[in-house]
C-alpha cells in the first residue's frame, strides 16, 4: 500500500488512517481536514478493526496444532526407544515404553486437534452470526425503504 500524500510504501492498512493517507501524514493535517477525512474513512477503519477478531484464540488454536504434531513426534520417539529396548532383550521395559508412547501420543494428538478444531468452530460460528446480523440489518433497511 502506498500513501497518496508522501508516496511511502507500507506493508498493510495498519499504517493508514484513511484508505489512501498514512497515519503519519494524517496527524500533520489541519484538524478540519482531519475531520472531513475521518467521516469519509469511517467504514475503512471499522473494516480494518473487524478484519481478524480474536487474535488470542487464533494463536491458541495454532499452539494446539503444534502440540498435536509434538505428540506424534514424542510418541514416535518413545516407540523407537521401545524398539531399541526390544532389540537389547529387555522385553518387559520395551512393551511398557511402547504402550505408554502409543497411548500418550494418540491421546495428545486427539485432544490437541479436538481443542484446536473446537476453537476454529467457535470462531466460524461467531463469524457466521456476524454475517447473518449484517444481512438481516441490510434486509430490514431495504424493507423500510420499500
Ligand atoms: Zn504518508
């Protein structure tokens, strides 16, 4: 994105106060001009703020996905240890290590994915109801006009 005032290039709308003017330039403008532009760019700002809601939940969902992968890796390492013990003739320990690794690896994988997907589902439901609310509001407005 490029500022139409100073021609500086910015990575995203985050650095902009209006669709075309960066925050830095905007702050230098006279107050009456700021007010006029602010009115014009109200929708722009609202959209920017609504872009990605619940950043913390999103991060947690990603963390649980990583934990799911780590569970698989941990389970696999445990299994390798079990096989090594088996090869060395320590059968009792080998079975115990292998069984525990498979159990905790699978449990870790399933619960991490379930939590991650659960958060994703909640976010999707929330997003859907927000879209529905917007649609219903515009529908009611159109009905009022008719
Ligand atoms: Zn600028």
